[in-house]
C-alpha cells in the first residue's frame, strides 16, 4: 500500500477435521515440538522471528569462513538430542568419540605446561574412570582420593529431593573434602562447561544431575560428540528439510506480537499482517519473551519467569596462517582459557588453522572490547600451544551470547515451569523449563518433546512411536 498503512490481519482457520498447532520459536525446542506434532498428524505452523532456525546454536558467514556462534558439544547420555540428530538425518555429521578422552593442559606451575588426560576404560562404573583419576597429574594423591570419596557421595544423592536445589554445589564440595585445586582442576573443569557457572554459583541439584548422569551412570555416558559441520547445516538446513518433509509450514522473520484465547476454545496468534487461529500453541521462546506473550491466568505466578536469571558465554575465534594444534580439542588449567577447539575443517578454511575458545560463565569478559580480549587471550594461547608462537594471526574476532543460558543458581528449580499451563491448549518449551537438565541442547529437545506430548494428549492424538525411542535408550 502506497500510504504505508499496515494491511488488516487476515484470519487463517483450520480446514477439515485435522487438528492444528502453532509453535512459536524456531530453536531446538520449537523444531522438536513441531516435528513431534506433525509426526502425529497435527497441522503445524512454526513461527520464528529470526531469519533462520536454530536459536542460539547457529552459524554465520565471515568472508569465506562459516562460523558457529559458539562451540556446542553433547554427550552419549544426551539421548534426546541424539534422537533429534537422527530425526533430521544429521547423526553422521556430529559423531561421538569412541570413548571419553579429554586432554587437559596445565600451565599454572613454573616448570611449564603439563598434559593430563581424563579418559575412560571399558570397565563398570565407577571403575571406568579409576585408572584415569589415579594417574591425573593435576591433583595430588590425597586430592585424588578425596575426589573418589566425593564422587561416591554424589552418586548416593537422590535427584528427586527438592532440598538439593536450595544448596550450592561449592559448599557441598567443601563439606566433602574438596580442595580449591580439586574444584578448579576437575569439578569446575566439567561443571563450568556444562552448567555455565562455577560450583559456588550452582544448584547442587543440577550439579548432581550432571555428574551422576554424565560420569556415574554408564561407562560411556560422558563420551563427547560435536558437529563436524557448521551448526547451521544441522539446526537450520537439515532441520528445515525435515520440517518441510513432515508438512510443517515454517515462517521465519515472523515475530509474534500476541497470543490470545478464543471463545471457541482455540487460540489466536498475531503476527504482522496475519492472524492464525489454531487448536494449540507451544511457546518455545526464552523465558522473558514467554512472560510477555503469556495471557493472564496462564501461570499462577508468571513473574517467576523473570526470576530465572541468565548467564553469558564468550567465544574467541583465532585464525592462524599455519597449523598450530594437532588435537581436535583440549581443556586448560592455570589460565583464563577454558576449552579450545579446532574448527578449521568445519568452517571451510582452506589454509592455516582456525581455533575457537569457548568461555563459559564469562561475566568478567563478556563486554570487554575486542582489542582487550586479544591482548588477554593471544598470550595465553602461546603459553598453551607452543606452535602458535611463530604463527601469524590472520583474523581475530569474538562472538558474545550475553543470555546464552539460564543461570543454574540455587533455588532455580522452583522457578522453572513444566510444559503445561493453566490455559488449556497452551504449552511451554525451552531449555529453561522443568526438564531436570541444565541449559543444554539436550534440555531444549526434551522440553520440545514434553510440550508436544502434553498437546497431543489434549488433542486426542496418539504419540508417534519413534518420538519416544530415546526414552528407551536413556
């Protein structure tokens, strides 16, 4: 229209006997919910405000490089995310290690860098990590023995006990004989990467879940997997192809402005220029956005969503003119650097080497200028990787996710809502909902499954048998 007026919204109502649903949000939670509903015969519309799918696990172009906004990994125990990869036909593109093997480089001591490994053996739990822990050079003999005792105590905790959520993991570790060095060299080495918080800022309930599930449940539970292609290949291109094949109408650049209940029991979803009328709605958006879209009465205390804090992740990207690192990744101690990954092949870089540093719980660094971050991290890489000392840096840049995850603080468990709301036909999904997991890709997928399951039950549709195959593998 030449005068710039916005066209009146046009109604879109379901046709025929098929039930319909609108999923708001195209991250992993929303994609999962949409696929699950469509697989059960529901007509699904997926609305995403960004120009792409994938949420906070995405890729972008920087010259000839295809860059992931951050390094994402998963574990063998992440059965829901593994189901998701299989559902979008992406499993071969994000393989798992044959067995857990994490190189850990320590540069804290005057004598220079020292390499240790966290590696599992083909033995029952907890013997599978016994030899690795016994030989772990970054802890004293007494500290290693104390770690073993704490691990057994952790294994005995009841994850269903709500009191665990009120305690902090750091205090629990101190009470169980863990030195500051043991926390740094082992517990936080794993916990910061998976929980995005140091032990003292973490709910004991969530920490216990991570360590019990990942390290103390099955010998292979903690084997690490990661995408050998850009994340956009998985979470955007392959996901979109799967959605299209399932008959989902996917609309990007479609930001929802309101969600409202209709007199006939259905729902109206407003986007600029269109009103979609549907039987069910899944809100698969961050907690603050969900709060803004929730209609009155949908939750008893919706302000609790605003009490779920967020935590940042900083990613530092460095491109060298030559190969400087032989291994695919390593973890670091005695330095601000946490984890370093080789992203050369996945990015499409034709010469040199591209390293990505994943910095969780990055409150102190997240807003620093690029020049200060370069001055901080380049010398640290020279300490950690001798091959960098004669190499030329051809590119240095950072990506910042200031609200990368929900903050796993003590008490957060009581703030996380389940999939169902008090409004019939309205459901919640997102890694921040009550999945029992921290803010991971696994939690996001599980939340999408829970929301779809609740919606299917209300719509009278059978659960697709393949949707819950991951529960059998858990």
